[in-house]
C-alpha cells in the first residue's frame, strides 16, 4: 500500500510539474508576444514621427529654388534624412500652378508610415497674371493721373532687362495679354484674393526681414567685389546688371509711409502706409502698399503696383507695366515669399 501511495504521489507531482511547466511556457510565450507587439508598435510610432517630421520640415522651411522648375503633374523628393532610428523623406507633387501634395514617409525596419498634406506655394507668374492693371487700387480709392501710366505692352522685355531673361514665361504672357489686355489702373473688388494668394498683407510684412527707414535713397552696396545684400538701402543695381548687385532683387518693408528720394532699386517693396517715389527715384519690380502710391515728377515705377489707398501720378511721373519685372522680383524672393504652406481646413489629412 505504501508503495502504491508513493507511486501515485510521484505521478501527481510529475503531472503538476508538467502543468506548471506548460503554464510557465505559455506565460513566457505570451510575454514574448507582447514584447514583440510592443516593439512593433514602437517602430510604427517612430515611423509615423519621422513621416510627420519630414512633412513639417518641408512646410516650415524656406521656399526651395527648384519649385518653379517642377511641372504640373511632376514630383520631386524634397527631403530625405534620418530621424533617430527612422529614415524619413518627403516627396512633393505639383497638382496645379500653386497647389501641391506633400507626402512624408517614415521607415524603421519593415514598419512604414505615411503622412500626406495639401499645400500651397506662390507661383510668380500666376500672381502677376492675377493683377488686372499696372496699378491696382482699392475699391473707391482716389486715382489722379497727370503723368503717364503705360500698360500697352506688359509682356515686352525692354532695357535694362536681358532680352532672354523672361523666356520661360513669354508664351504664357503673350497668350494671356492677347485675351485680357492690361488696364492702366484696375480696381480691387471685395472678394479679390490678396496680392500674393494665401499671403495676406500681414504675412507679407512678416516675410520681409529687412526694414527700411521712412526716407531712403537706394543704391547698390559692394565690398571686395561682392554685393552686400543685407544693407537695407541696397536694392540691387537694375540699371547696371553686369555689376555685383545686378542680380540682387531686394525684399524690403517699411512700417509706416515710405519716401524714396532718388536712386534706383529692384525687387519687392512692401509698405504699410503711403509709397512716394520722388526726386527721380526709379523702382523696378512689384510694389505693395496699404496706403496710396504717389509718383512725383521724375519718379518712375517699372513693373506693377498694388495700393489699396489709391494712386497719384504727377505730371512728369511714369508707371510702365512690366509683367516680366514683377515676376522676376517674386521668383528671386521665393525663399521668403514662396515656401510651401499647409492648406487651411482639410489640408491636414493625417497619417495613412
């Protein structure tokens, strides 16, 4: 009997041991599975973070110079770099002249995540063609023209411009102005988009890093054979394009009214107040003012102007429409004005 009891006890012990072993093995497998799932989830989180980071870098960085070279329907890799253990990249597709699809991809091992966004970026030619007059003024703003406002040949490329500098746009310019001739003065209506699309006036002021004084006489600034582009009064050298500052198109702002007394400059000028060209001042490019534009005798603006406060061109003053000068000025300042910006509303689609 004792032997039988001992045998039964041994069998019971063995069965219990096997059961405990099986339970332990199951718990170990469950733990290992949970660990693997946790690691996979972490890889997915890291991949998604890398995708989001790549997109954010594209949407918050400066406007790349190559944006204008991407055709509608074309694509280009905007960024590709590591984010911790993950590899992140962002590719942009041009859906139309100013709308873009930005898609970020993040990878860690076999884990992959994608994040798409709809974005907008200024197209220089589109913004210029949106203007209907050599001078665009606000609804009901006063206009006095005693001098000359010439909008007869907005697509013409005249000195001091190089005759070939506007070749990439000439076909579109000629076709557009053949159907819709430019007016000397046009009125901005209430539902008109801001002068630069999604960029409102406050955004334009923020984009311009260099502020000029209330009275200025622009002139090129050179040092050791190079153009000093940070000098506030250096607005390029439009009438001597062979000089070091000949290809410098300035982006300048004035917080308050601005009087340009003599000198010459080129680029984009943003004035929170009245803009006055006096004492023979010559400006080539695009001028945007919240107040009025006044061109005194001897003053000259070649390009286009948007002034919500109206315009006064005195006898002896000249405004000559040039779509080429305006588009060149915008294209040259793409880094500040032309970066990709997320579309409002449904522009953020989230991870997929």
